[in-house]
């Protein structure tokens, strides 16, 4: 009975906590609840055309998916690793320093994947608020240069 009451209490607390609709404008550099996602996609390709990376305070999860021309039969490919603590701290500091600029960017910049140039995206989630920006593959975004450089560097570890 105590277990049931405890479970019910946790369920209620989770439901109440999930009802907040706050816009995060500058997440603190010390928060471990930040999740950063980055990925690329190419519409007209064969093989693994969608690649994504998810980074949290301890884990890296890299996924490759296929679609379309000749790649439809490939299984999803998942790679997991841990992020070194110093790299996580650098990423957190970049998020804290550049989140305000990131939040001001349009959700779509340029013409992602036009003429099969590819698309890239960066997403930051904290406390249930998610902000995603999609742009042309490999584009330089001066407003978030440091943040994007760190995330791309981590992603490239898996793409070698």
C-alpha cells in the first residue's frame, strides 16, 4: 500500500511539473538538465541520410537512419558513449553564453536541403522547453559559432 501511495505521489508531482509552459531565455551554465541535439539530413541520397546526436550531462547518443533511394533496407545504427566532464562543462558554458542569441534566430534559416545541399539543425531543451533552428548544412552562424563548433566537433567523432 505504501508503494502505491508513493507511486501515486510521484505521478502527481510529475504531472504538475510538466504543466509549466516557460520560455527559457538563458539557461544557467551549471544546470545538468540541458539536452542538446544536432543532426543532418539529405533528401536525395542513398544510404544513411539522417544523422542525429543527442547530448546530455553524461551521455552521447548518435543515430544514423536511411530512407529513399537504395537505403530503405538499412537498419538504424545507434552508437552510445559518455561525454567527458570537461567537454560537457564547455558545452554548458557555450549554451549559457549563446542561448539568448540562439533564441532570437529564425526557426528556419536559408534554404535547408534545397538542391540537395543538405539540412542541419540544432536543438536545445531545458526544463521541458525546446528550441530548434534548422539551416543549410555546414552553414556558419556567427551568433552561435562557439556552440555550434563544440557540437559539430562531438558529432564528427562518430562520423569518422
